[in-house]
C-alpha cells in the first residue's frame, strides 16, 4: 500500500492490513513497482 523511507536508508512497507515490514535499500525498486 505505502512505502516510507527510514533514516538509515532502509524503507518500511505498509501493507493494506496495517502491518509494517522493513525493506532493505536493494529491494526498494522491486517492491515499488507493485505499489
């Protein structure tokens, strides 16, 4: 649903059910295509 940057360069993915997943920088572009 959403992608939020974190201060250390990683990202948090917010799922539609409200769950948060930590995402490394290397996967950001791959996941962003699906949002």
